[in-house]
């Protein structure tokens, strides 16, 4: 029998929803506030959790936060119940890790459709069988552990000093990691595209994030719980080797960036930044590329002011190395940019 936990301070909604689920064959547990709800979730480990947002003692966001930190409850499908129709409330809940939301009042069909779709998704992921020793199969199994979230352009994913809770995987889009100086300037460290993992450095070190992450375009990102990542890392040598390779590549990339900042002219650094973006986000094996990147983001890669980047781009345009089309930069020859002199 499937178990459902309903956390709702309104007596009529709580008991009415429980009655509907009881009739549908669920074993139900109810809580009138978030604090009791968290205790029941840990005690009974339900298959699905329905939770109101605005509650005394502990609100729905607090409930979700605490359950996400517990390895036993982090993967339980979580549906918010809210009387508020404002997009900001819904978006905040989804960004925190909720699987769905229902706006009150909702009918029986909406309730069952939401619950069943989340349970089917969970069962599909849990039923995936990996092939022992096959790195690609193990990585795919790890990816399937994640919950996909949509992020808008320039949306923050995590910030420096946050406690790392997830391994991130870019299903679609573009992401940057960066440091922010006390005067507000940014210095980007790494770019990520479709098929890249990120955020694993802090998870492997068991330390808070030392940088920030944000999108460079509308993106779909899979959030894999820390517990799932560590389980794969500790139990599968192939996964450990794969992430050791990623860590080594990240260290080498950061060392090369430091050398460019120390010894290259601004002109050479801007050219190299364009090559880096084109190589990362452009079509493979093509000598040209159209880049949709802002001056500020390009300046963060170069480690200089956006006005300086604008002057260098104007020079490259005059030299027929690039073309400017609105907000897009058309690199006419990646190889020529790569060979720009100091």
C-alpha cells in the first residue's frame, strides 16, 4: 500500500484530502503544521508528500529544506499545496526541489494526476538497472537519480559559502561558475554546456562552495542529491575515476586561466575568451561560431572591465575577425583568433 503524508494547517482541506486518498487505497498520515510533518516524514518515509506553504511553526519551504538535507527523505516526491497563485511563490518552491504544486482549491482529478505522475517517475528511476563496471551505464544511472529544474537566463544556481546539497548536470543550456570581488567585479572560472556535471568539487571536499554558479541562457538542469552522488562515488570505482578526471581537468583549466591573467595582454585574453566560448558552445569541428554572450560575462572571463572588452571587440571587427549582429558575436575564424599575437 502506498503511503501519503499531508501537511496542512487547514482542518477541512487536510482531512478532506486524506479521506479522498484513503478511498483510493492510500495509507495516509496527516500533520497540522510543518514541524509535525517533518517528524512524520522521517518516521514513516511516505511515498508522496503533500505540503501547504503558509503554515505556523514551520512553513512549507522550511519543511522542504529539512527533508532535502536528510538522505532518507531527499528523494520522496514533494508536492506543494498553495492558495497563492503568484508565480514567485511557485517558482521558489520548484527551485528549492519541489516536484509539483497544486493551487487550492483543487479537484480530485488534479490531485490524483499530480500524485500518480510523480510516483510513476520515481518508479521509473528506481527501476533502472546498471551494468557492473560500465562507466557510461553508471553515469546514466547517476543522471537518472536527479530531478530536472528549469532555470531562466542569468538565474543564480548557488552562491559562495552555500552548503552543497546537489551534484548538478546540464541537460540543456549554458552555465558559468565565477568568483565575485569585494568591489562587485566578477571573474568567471569555468563554462558548462549540455552533458556537463558541475558542483562536484565542494561535494568531494565536503566543504561549502568557494564560488558562485549562474546560467548564461535558459537552461534545464538536473539536481542529483548529495546522498546519491556519494553512494555512487563510494561504491563504483568507475564513477570515482570519472570524477577524478573531471577534477584534474578543472584544476588544469584554472591554472591556465591564472597564467593568462598574469602574462597575456588584454587583447590576447579577449581573443582567448572568445575562443574558449566558441569551443565550448559552438558547433564541433567548425572554424566559425555565433556566440550569444554579454559584454559583462565576457569581461568576467577576461578579468577586465566591460568597456575594455568593447574596445577589443571593435578592433577585432575592424580586423575582420568577428562580426557583430545585435547582441550576438559572429566569430569568423576561431583559428585566427587563437593565433592573435600579444
